[in-house]
C-alpha cells in the first residue's frame, strides 16, 4: 500500500487536468466573477484547496452577520431595560 500526502495527490489532480495555482482561476459562487485562485480563502477539505466564495464576499458576509448579531443584542438589551423600568 502506498502512503501519500494528501497535498501531493491534490497537486497531481490539478496537474492532470491542466490547472495549477498560478495559471488557473475560479468563479465566485456568490458574486459570479472570475478571479485568480489566490483570491479565494484556503479550505483543506475541498478538492482544489480553496473556498467557493472569494475573499471579498467572505469579508462582506462576515461584516453583515456581525452587524446583525450586534443589532440583535442591542434590541434584547433595550427590551430588558424597558421591562426593568416598568
């Protein structure tokens, strides 16, 4: 049985299909733009080792979700303050 590094097999997969880290691009599944592979965050469990959203979309999503979480905390705190005032 041959023991191999998973990164070595991923490299073989990419090379066999003619894509490497330098010359290939990928389309972001959120904004639908073609970008260089290096503009995608690394995810080891995917076949090409990169995420499906570009770094810009991930950043926007994280900012929006963080803002929504903060708004929810503020609303809950206001409700508690109103109940305490009554």
